[in-house]
């Protein structure tokens, strides 16, 4: 039975109904139940439904800095940070002011704007491989555009992807991988026809595949951040560059997570390997919907209207999203990344200490500002087969123990843990104590 909120009663009980943005309901379960009658599974991105960790999701009423607050008024230290889209902390004043100012000027026009020009210039100036940048509305659109562009540019069809990398809900990239061997043309989900992945080959991460002249593109997460966090082995990215050069294929770095998160020039700056095309999302929108493809002028100008590869979007280059992204990039100077890296390092070691002292086998590898989590006694992780030795049930136990202690981790064992500028020293200290208590509880479950 779904009840309506009784505003007077709720206010006197200090409830957060006013933050319910008009839903008129003040409990997580009630909102989730009602949402499930209008939205399949009650969510707009599958992982949010908590299916892989069990239980019911919290429903967010608002967020500030490192914290999110649910509609029942419970506050959590947030390690999700919109899956990496938020880097300055939630509702950072620079972003909210930029968004308000842009909204007053109008929300969308279907014509060029100065804000999209400035964001494109900001990306071009910081990432040398991106001589031209085209915007769209999500990372998924970015990867699908990059693949179309690479195919159109080379006149070839085959695309190489790596098992355990994730490139969004792009049909051609939703291919299933075999264990440790190359596979071709197996749909990774219902609804993807065999034809859509007929030219998609899945190969193991961290091994340079031998390419041939049928290959249009190799797309890779230069640091894998969707199977925990896996660093590229020395020589892997360099090897991909050399193989692509040898056969004339386009090398695409999917930096939807790593772009402006690992550093000003992303993973390509960190490892000194230059891709032909880069896909962006998340951080470049300051927490608003955005995606982008950047790359060499000659390839980028194969896009319409200059070239034959079609691209369009009603809201592409949206003035509010580009304003938010610009506000974020303006703050993201190199020293900010040093600070974020220090915090990520603190996070990895406080989790490591908490689990070790409670006798919970786990390790938390860190690459720059990215932290992963693996539970159980598995060793070093180099690829998807290693990653999936993680003990998912142990992750779920720790996840729920942390949630009870007021810490929100991603509800899935293969996600990255994110810190932002909102994670101050006092937040990190609170996080350390919460993790110590949670690990003790998780060990007893
Ligand atoms: C590496 C990578 N590429 C692409 C995407 C898809 O981005 P979006 O969710 O904005 O469509 C994601 C999403 O998490 C991602 O992690």
C-alpha cells in the first residue's frame, strides 16, 4: 500500500519530504515501489536496483560535497559520485552557479553556442590528441559515434574490444567474450542481433592482439575501470598503438571514466600513448548528461557535415551541460589531481586496514585517483578472468555493512570507488572508522 505524505506530520518528524521534489512520499521503499509501477525495475540504469547485492535501493533526496541524503533523511558518505561523473563534490557552487546562469539564458536552441565552443577548446587545449571535439549526450553515444567514425574513415568493419571493458549500451560493443581466447560475433545481451556484433571481436585485456587489414578500430579502456580497477601492463597500450599503426587501424581510447579523472590529460597523458580518437563523458559534463569524441583533425572531419559519417543530436552540445563541464574543467588544475590522488590512496589503505584487521580477505588496487575492490584470496588482477575470481557475496556483505554505517559504495562488485574534492580530511577520518566497524560486522555475517 503506497501512502501519500502527510506534510504536517512529516515536517514535525523532521522528514525530508520537502526534498522529495514533489513525489509526495517520504520513504525509500514507498518511492521505489511506486517508481516500479512506472519505470521497469524502478530504475533508469540497471545497477541502481541493487539486484547484485540484494536489498532495496536508497532514494536520493539531495547531495552536498561527499554526502548524499536519502528521502528518509539518512546521510551517507558517497563513494559512487554518480559513477565518476561528479568530481568536485555534489552541488559544488561553481557548477550550480554555472548551471543557473546558463539556464536563465535558455536551455536548448538547436544552434551553435559559445559555451560548446569554449568546452571544445578547453578539451582541445588540455588533451593534445583531440584536435577537434564533437559533443553528444552520453558516453554510450560517444562510443557508438567513435566506432561509426572509425569504420567510415577506414572503410573497414571489424572492431576489437577487450573482455571486461565496458563501453556503454552500444549494440556493436555489447559482445560476449570467451575465457582467455578471442571470440567473434556473440551477442552480450538479449536484443543485440548476431549481425550487430558479427564484426566485433572480443580478446583478453592486457595482451596485445595481432591485427590484420580487416580491422577498423581497437577500442580500449586504457585503465580498465569496469572490472574493478586494472592497470594496463607495461607495453600493452604501446603495443596496441604499434599494431594499429602497422595495419592502419584506428586506436580509440575510451576515457569516459579516466578522462579528466586520472589527470588533466587522462590516461593518455599518464601512460604517454596517443590514441587516434578518444571518447569522453562523465567529468566533462560536471555531472550533467554529456559525451564527446575527440581526435585527429583528419579523422574527425570525416564526420558530417564535412564528411560522409553521419552524426546528429537534438540536445548535443547542450548549453547547460557544457556550462557545467566548463566550470568543472576550470577548477581541475594539475594540483587538484595530486590532492585527489592523495585521497584515493587514503581510501585504498583505510579499506585495506579495516578488512585486514577484521580478517576479511580483500585488496583495493589503486591507479591514480581510481580505486577498485576485490574480495577473497585472489591475487593480482590483470584481466577479466582474474577479476571474476572476486567473492561477490563477500562484497555484498561488506557493501551492506558499510551502508548501515552510513557509507554508500556502488551496488556491484566490479565498480570503481570514487572520491572527489568533497572528501575532506574529516570525511576520510569518518570513513576510516565506519570501515573498521563495517569490516568487523561483515566478517561475522
Ligand atoms: C568506460 C565507459 N565507457 C562508456 C560508458 C557509457 O557512458 P554513459 O553511461 O554516459 O552512456 C561508461 C559508463 O559507465 C564507461 O564506464
